[in-house]
């Protein structure tokens, strides 16, 4: 029997899904969905190729390279190198995933090494990895250095990254909220949050693209999103936003027939928006809706605006017929304020993602590496 032919190739990003050269991209997305569904025990985070394509095309604002591992011509793994357009950025982000039936053959290591070498050669000394992990309980655990959350040491991604000297910096929780909600109860909580916010704030709603009147405020909010959210000891740059980047983001969130619902909090004393929350709804209503970015500027926290924004969007979501089966979201485990909001609404955890870091040879402790080997 001939040994399988294994190759590592850079994947070309097609102009459209209908392009003759889009087959590898479409297959890569199917591999992504299969890997994450296996780790999470749920396909709640699956996306269509048409939904993901605009995010990979946004090279001007989110430059990235995609590599795939092929066995006898079949894509069995993928690795993504991404970096910030912020001036003087010092870090790269990697994603590295292999189908479970092809692990343990050195494929993931070959794929990872290829992309890690590119990251290091770029002159950015910090390499950071985001990885979806299993949510199994029991057994030895790797605690987050933030003090919030832990991961199973037996998880394949944990073993893979600690062996390579990466240090866990943060855990993100994947949560889901079954729908429909008890709207009477939700409206009662909304009224309480509105009372807590006081008379200084009002809500602004829109569907789809950002209205021109709010572009300047959204530029501020999205820029602050890159610095105000908790990022533990990860190297995070302030991301520059402008009208063009807002337009690209809005186009991406409407790809493949998705509908984006946005609600924002307006400070009526200044007329400016001070917080916002997004919900993205797939054209196929049998699929989950996604809770995307939610932010309240730090100087306006303490007025229950986060709760107010999320409840307002969930009420608006219930006007859709048919209604999606659930809403999914991600939050840093140490972001207790937002997790308290989500848990009060009814979100429950169903998975984890880990954010890992290695810089100038520093990474996992000897103890962490020993446990993983």
C-alpha cells in the first residue's frame, strides 16, 4: 500500500463562492465546521462559506493568510495567520485545526510549524493562538492565569500548545440562549434596566448598515472595543477604524442573507452614542443567531446599560418569524459583569476557547509542559 501524499498549501481566497477556484475555500469551511462541532459537541457555531468569505477578503483591515493540509488531495486541516494593521504591531494570531481522524500523524505539527515560522519571520515577536477546546469536566485541569476558568489537560489542543511552549493567557466561554424567551418576563427586566439607566440615556435602533448620522460615534465605539474589553496579558493593539472599515464590517455581517440588528445607547446630554450591541441573524432561521459585539464605554458603566442593550435586541429579535432556535455568544471568563448579564438573561455555557501566547521564547511553564507530555 502506498503511503498517503501529504502537502501543505497556501489557500487562495476567491472573489466569490461561484468562482471555479472556490472549491478549496468551500472545503476548508466544511473542515472548520466539522472540527469545531466535534470539539464542542454542537454545530451551533457552523457558518456557510458565503458568510465567512467577506471576513477573509478584508485584507486591507484584517490581513491574513490561510494554509491547508491535504492528504491525497483532501483538505484535513487548516491554519490561519492574522495580524493587526495598527502601526508598530508586535504580535500575530494563529488558528490551527486538524480533523480528529487525522490527528497524531504529524500533520498538525507540520501545518503549525509552517505558519509559526512565517509569523516569527515577519518581525512580530509575539505569537498568539486562539483554539476551541473541549468542555469536558473531570481529570487534571489547566487553570487560566486570570483566575477565571480552566481547561482539561487531556484536551488535544491543550497538549499540542503546551508541548510547543505556549502559555494559556485567557479562556473565553461559549454560551447559548434557547429561544423563544418569556417575553413578558423579558419586558419586565427591560423596564427595570431602563429605570436604572435613568433619564440621561435613550435607545437608538437600526437594521443593516450603520446610518450615516452615527458613523463618527461607531468609529469611536469600535476603536474602544479593541482596548476596553478584558484581554488578560495578551498583546492587543488599538485597532484603527474609519468609515471605510465600518462599511466593510457592515457588508460582511449581511453576507449570505444575514440580518444584523443593532441597538445603541445615546447619552442625551451630549447626543453621542456610548454603547452598542449587535445580533446577527442567518437567512436560514433553523440556525442560531449570533450575539456579536457589545460594548458600553467604561465611563458610562454602572447604569445597567449592557443589560438594557441586550434585552432591547432580544425583544426586537422576537419579531422574526420564524424565530431562530437560540442565540450564541463568546465572553472572556474574567468579564464577570457581562457574564452576570448573560446568565441573568438565561445564557448557559457549552464550550471554551483558549487564547495562548509565546514571546521571545517565553511561554508555558515547565510544570505545564510536563503535564501535557
